[in-house]
């Protein structure tokens, strides 16, 4: 970064520090991943400067010939990758994508049925802390507390009694597959539209290693920086009949000019998503997550829902006498990055929580497989079982650094 080093060495130093942190820690945040350098190059390109309100062929700025070509390419690649009728690649984030879907077909005050945040949903699915709850009338379904899996009979009963105009499927901390056919059937039975938020699992869906909601849902939203290994940003897939409404909800409804540099990064990750290497990576992501779950269970931890069918594992720490907050802090001190997370019927406050959420995408992108996943689980257990031992924590920290050196982020 020669120009940045000259113009602002303080910012350059912080960026270098972050590069070092990423390289020398194990990222187990389920919502993060390591993007290829080609994606980062696209995201940092000259397109970050171009204003281009509107859509290809209908812009409110001149000089958009190449912007049109770029966005059209990204749209066609997204449609091909996911088998969608229409794609809007302009959303700045997953939340803005969800907001656009809500406002494209609903009126303020309309009813929406979605998964509650404390059982694995997302803030933008009508949680009280989100502005979405002030715009629409949400009711939430939860999990069966015995199985810790979605209770479709409960959803059907709630849909019939509540009468929502929209049903939302999808989650941010749910380790199981969702029965999209059943969700579509329930939505159709009450004349509701179905939105599937697959932000976390888009890469797994793209690789066809888990079922896709695209043929069954009216709308599908996702982010590109998680399992999909792209840059920041969101995407909306929908049926052709919703195209005009979705486009108007994005612009001029909720956004101005799109971030064309992010669209460039999205186009690259859609292209890479069509490769066999990407499919193999997603298969390994599933294998590593299953390995985490099995190893932690062997070590005496309770795995929420009894296992995983995607990229994430939710671990109940109560049997170990730990809170999620303390485990998160301890693990970060040795270079292992997870996040504290509520579990179903959690007695603790969200900022404390009784669990941790961990994901396999980032370590899989570094080339790690099941032997390394087992090793990481054992290092985590050793750290969480010896929180007061500086000597043991220092040894684990060295083991983490050694493992990171064997598997550099960019290979």
C-alpha cells in the first residue's frame, strides 16, 4: 500500500495490523470467511468511485457503459448459479435486501410470521430491536424445545390463526436444514408470500450440497461474504413477476447509487461458485462442521439440536460452568475467534449467553480438513477447561500460531 503509507501511515498501520490478526488467528465466526484475492481486487477497484443510480440501460448518470456491462454480468451469473428467474445485485447488505422485499409487496402494518431471534432467527426478521418491528406486525415461531428443531406443525397453526401476508424462513444460528417444501405449502395455504433468507448458507446452496429454496420461494435473499466467499453485500432472487416491484424497492425506494465495486466482487464470486473447486470446498465445509460437532460431543459438551447439517455448530456451555461471554474472551486470548450466542430457552442475557456459535467456512478456505478440525476442538476444550492457567493458555496460543503458519490464508 505505497500510496496509503505515504498519505496516511496511521490507517495503513491499522490495516496491516488487521492483516496480521487474520493471518495468525483461527476464524470460527460462522458469518465470516476468507475471500480470494481476486474478490478483494474487484472490491477495491476503480468502480468504487462511479455513481450509477438506476439499472443497466436506465441510469440517472452518464458514463455508465462499463457499469451496465458489469451489473448485467453479475445478474446473469447470479441467475445461472442459483437457477433464479430474476436477480437484483444492488443491495448493500442482507438487511437492506430483506427490507426491500418487505416493502416491495407489503404495506406498513402488514403481518409477517418469522423465526424468533432467540431461537436462531435474525434481527431483521422483526426483532424488537430492529426497525422492521416498527414497520410491520410480526409474530414469531420457535423451536420444539425437546428436539431444538423447527416445529412445522406450530408454524402451520400460527399461520392459520395469525393470517400473515408473508412468512419468513431462514436463520442466523440454526444448525439444521429447513424444509422449504413444507414452508411453501404452509405459505400457500394462507395465501402468504414466502421469503427465504439464506444469508449463511448461500455457498452451500450454490454448490448444491444442501437443498435450494429458490424453486419454492417467492423471494430469496442472501449475503455474499459468508459461505459464498465474496465481498460485502446482499442479493435478492425472485420470480419474474416480482421484478419491477423489487427493483423499485431498491431504487429509488431504499438506496441511491449502488456500490459498483461490491457488484464487481459479487460477479467474481458467482463465477468462482460455478467451479468444481468451489463445490469441493463446500463439501469439506460440511464435513468440518460435522467433525466439530462430533468431537465436542466426545469431549462432553452438549450440541444444540444434537448435531449439524450445515456449516455451523451451536454449543451449550452450561454443563462446563461457563457462559458464552467468558468462553469467547478466553478463546480470543489464544487466537481462536468465535462468538457468544444464545441457545433456545437461554436463561442468560444475550450479551452473556449460555452458548457459543462456531462455523467451519474460514478454516476450510485455508485448506484445513477433519484432522485439523479435531485438533482445533481439542485446543478449544483445553482453553475453556483451564481458563485460570496462564501457562496452558500460552501453550495453546503457540499451538494456534503454529497451525496458522501451516495453513496461510491466501495459498
